[in-house]
């Protein structure tokens, strides 16, 4: 049974989320304080975290930042704040999703299942060291699909699961332009339940990590008005 931690200071929302998740056979724990929630998330083995932004103690942004230094698990941030800057900040800190209140509990469960399924698939891929797929080499960049590793000039680059999935998909289809909608559907698999701004944020994060000069990318190019492509020159 998958174990989920909810860090939410509104007991009504937390209990509603718990009821729907438990009905889908998840084990759910709740913490109402940000500091206590972070301590528990670091100390225990949870499969997924549902994290409110506005919390007593430490806010959701701080928790996400600290947790990403230590653990790799799906983080779904929820908030009544719908400004793009908050969403971009959350995704930039390593959150996998940003859900705006009020939301449908059924939608939340669907998002949880989708993120868990993708993390499970990528975890199995990373743990299988049997060589099956050849590494993708482009200039100084090397992508190893089987080991979930990326190197630039021989130096390992740390990527989140979503960043790796996005980079691998583009690299496996060099020269093909993909719209933000197509990339969102392909990588997040949530159809209309998300925001394509997520794609832009992850592209920018990837460029900061793999490009020698992020403002003039040589690996992931923008095709204005159309989308993005992995350079095949």
C-alpha cells in the first residue's frame, strides 16, 4: 500500500483529501504544521507528498526546497494562490505539480495515481543496470536511458524524474518540434488537468543544468510559435 503524507493546516481540506485517498487504497498521514511536516517527511518513507503552500512554521516553498535536497518523491503542491509566479516558483523548487484550490478530490486522486505510476516506472528503469538502450550522445552531452543518468563533459548532472523524462523524450526524437500541449500530455499524462506553463518551467530548468549558455541553447531549441525541439545538427 502506497503511503502518502498530507501537510495541510486546514483540517476540513486535509480530512477530505484523506477520505478520498483512503477510498482508493492509499495509506494517509496528516501533519498541520510545516516544521513538523518537514521533519516527518525527512524521517519516514513516504511515496508521495501533498503539500499546502501557506502553513504555520515553514511554508510549502521552504519544505519543498529542503526535501528536494534529501529525497526524490512526487510532490504535489496545493494552494489558493493562482498567480503564475507562485506556480513557477513551486515548479522551480522541484514540485511535480501545482493544484489550485478549490479542486475536485477525484481530480487530486487521479493526479496522485498518475505521478506515482510515472515515478515507479522511472525508479525501476534507474535500478536496472542491464544495458538495453544505447546512450544518446550529442556533443558534450550524454544521456543514459537505462541508468537514468546525464553527463556533460563527463560530469554528472542531477535531474528530477520529470526533467529526465522531458530531456529523454526530446533527445529520442531529435529535430521534431513538439508543442507545449504535446509535451505536457506526453510527460505528465494528465491531459486537460494541468497547465502547460509547467513545460516552460521544466525547459528553463533543464537549460540551466545542461546548456553551456542557457540564454543561447544548443541542445533544446525554441521554435517560436510552435514549441521545442532537440537539436539534431
